[in-house]
């Protein structure tokens, strides 16, 4: 529970106040070349939400989960056939430096994002 509490607090500390999402490089949100990413935002939102619902962390974190969910929903688009797509999902990554993460391709409906969502 202590680890989960620290993790949730860290997530909330780095949540983008404008979009409610989290950045590709989570702790470098102030950098202009960094971008908000959908799969991590979905996972962090889920983690915070479940931790609050189960009483593992304080209810004061509920707003962060709500903002995260609302932010992820802004990344849903409709194609010309009316099918929904989940945008701005990073194509799978390995371990790398800042430039590596920022240069990763973004895709609509990459399975990493769909599974997380």
C-alpha cells in the first residue's frame, strides 16, 4: 500500500493540468517537444481510480482520475465510416534516452493503447 500510495502521488504530481493526460516522458512535461500520450494516461487513470474506489489511497485523488478519463476521451475520433479510433498512442518502446522516447511514432488504435483503454 505504501508503494501504491507513492505511485499515485507521483502520477498526480506529473499530470498535465490542461489536458488531464500524462506526457510521453512523464516527468518532463515542461519541455515543448514532449507530448501527451494515451496509453500511459489510460493506465494511470485506471490505477488511480481503482486505488480510490478500493480505499487504498485518499479520496482526494478522485479528481485526478476523473480529469485523466476526460482527457483520454478527447483522444477518441471518428473515421469517415463512423468508427471510433483512439489517437496519440505511442508505438511500443524499449529502453532509451529522452530523444528516443520523444521520437517514437504515434498511431491511432495501436494495441498498446487499446488494451490500456
